[in-house]
């Protein structure tokens, strides 16, 4: 099963592109789940159908669902609570699902939980997520780093069951004073968040479709978002632009040409109507947008993993002069503009030497010797 995420600066344009793509893919024989990631749900309005948090079979090969991130995360919390049996962690069992707070990035986490459930059923070939917007996706990608920083600062734990000496020495509450049952739930939560982020990594076949207008192509926000996605390991295979090819300047076409860099998305320009219609009309709109071709080809731009001691990041519009790479608490910290990613590379803890290089075009390579 593959995951295709539609994200954009305009909610209605993003939702319309997701609906057209899902309907077209279903008519071409793919088993598709179309999921709307809150808080604004538009796909039901666009197809004239009342949707809920339970998948609704719209037709052969096509089902749709509106996700409530709080409900999905609450359900997962109810599954975890019985495992918190002793020590400090046992006190968390008193916290009900309805008490959990809303937090930045929860829309993406809720969407990924639904995608994982869909994968486990074996019923779908493709999950199309309508949203979240770019900033929501980026915030979800930073959650594992935040939680790892917290567990390292408080308890001196930073990588699964392992404990680095420097982290333990600097901990506010040394882990040696605590029983494993006290800190295990935090570690389990951190590991689960990192697994969710791993499902968004380019090496899994997950792809993002950024939807924009032709005017937005000339604004720095688009290139900044693409660079941030690349830093966090996500791949944007296509940049969907609503309009006509004649509206796109030659400079913009060159800027987003895959021939310039393998990290840059393919520019797909076409009509993306936003008026409500039946599924037949949406399927025709999708066929026009994709020229009757496949919506998603997992074999295209496959990026295999580099290995345990090496990481390659395909970052569109990467300028090596803007990179800041450092080692802190036995983590590699990569800063690019306003975004920062923490990377764990096996070998550093045991004394390996970090190496970094920007390979043309726009590929950051990190490895340990």
C-alpha cells in the first residue's frame, strides 16, 4: 500500500486535487481510501456525500472517511493506558482520552494512524490524505525530536533502550534512580512517534503532492516548504499547479525542472476545478489532470535507504552556505534556515567520526567513519 499526501496553501484547492486524484485512481483499478485530515473537512461537500469517522464505501474501489485526530489519538491512548501499571507511569492511567490536549501536528499523526489501519486491513492499494497543510506536516515531523530531547533532559535516555553516558550525567533525574517501568512508557511513546515519522520518509514510497497556484510559484514560501520537507526526509514528487501552462513563466518552468536536480518535483499544470460535482465528474477531472495516466507510480523516483551509518537527504533548492551541522549530546543536528533536524547515526556513540558532504545536485550526505 502506498500513501499520497495532498498539501497546499489553499484548503479548497488542496481538497479538490485530492478528490480528483482519488476518483481517477479508483476508476483505473486502484483500491483507494480517501481520507480528510481535520479540522476543516471539504471532501464530503465536494462530492455531495455525508462522511464520518467510519470509512464509507462510495463505489467499487473507493471509500472515504473524515478523520477526527483527537478521537484517533484518544483511541490509541486507551490502548496504551492498561500497560501503565507501576511507578510514576501508573498515575497516567487516570488521564482519560477526553483530557488529552490538542497539539501542533496532531492532524498529521491522526492521518498516519488511519493510514496504518488501512495498511493492516489489506483492503487498499492507495491512501490519499487530504491535508494537513505544509506547516502541520512539518510540525508532526518535529515531534519525535521534541520528545527525545525531553526524555534525554529529564531522565538521560535518548535512543531506545540504550543510554549514552553524557546524557545520563546531565539528566535532571538520573535514570539510575528510576525503575524501568517508570520511564518505559515515555520511551515507547517516543519510539511510536519515530515510527510514524519513518512512514513519511521518502524511502518508504510515501509521496507528497504540493498544490499551488501559478502566482505562488514565484513566492519564496513554496521553495522554503520544499526544502523543509527534504530536510525531514519527505519527497514531493509532483508540484500541482492549477491553471494553464501558458500562465507559467519560463523561469518558473526551469526552476522546478527535474533536470536541474533529482530532488525537485515534477511540475504538473492543469485544471483543478473546485466546484462540487458527482464522482463521475471528479473522475473526469482527475483524468484531465493526469492525462489519463497513473495517479501514483511507486517505481518512479525511488530513493533506497543508504544504510545504518549513512543518511542521504534530497533537499530541493539546497544552498550549502545556509547549512549548519553540529554534534550535540551524541546527535547530529542539521539546521537549515528556521528548521532543525536531529539525526541519530550509529557509530558516533562508539567514537566514529562524522562526515558531511553536499553532493550535486542538492543532496546532503551524512555518514560515520
